């Protein structure tokens, strides 16, 4: 786990990758389903959503817009890239020292 976390830390340094961790303190997410938004020029986009029981592909503009709003909300609730990097580094250090992830306590430090 330590190596995986350190790899994520390195990825946060790349200009084309942004990783953000949504802290537990933000509460229950607005959107509890895993989803992917696909965007195309001059097109409202496509929503792909999945859960334990099924998956769905939708081009319905209202559903795509609802998922986009949920993503934007979660994005603003997540820690910025630099704070995420620091959190991931602390978690990697905690795993390396045998203390577990350290993610639950002090996630906003």
C-alpha cells in the first residue's frame, strides 16, 4: 500500500493529472454511485453509471447535467491537489511505519 500511495504522490506532480481526496469530514457524498462523464464537442455528453446491481449509459441531457452538478459539488468539497499530495504522503509514511493509513484522524492537517 505504501508504494501505491507514493506512486499517487508522484502522479500529483504531473501537469495533466489532478488527484483530489474528498475528506470524511465532508459528510456523505451527494452522489453515491460510481459514474463517468464523457464529453464531446457540440454534444451534451454521456453518463455512464454503475452500482452493485446494474449499470446504465445515458445521453439524456437532464441526467448528464445532474451527474455533472454532483461531480462539481464533490470536486469543490475535495482537498486541493497540494493538500491531497500532503495527505497521501502522510498516509504512505504511516503505512511505512506500521501505523496504518492515518487517513481518518487529521485528514485536514
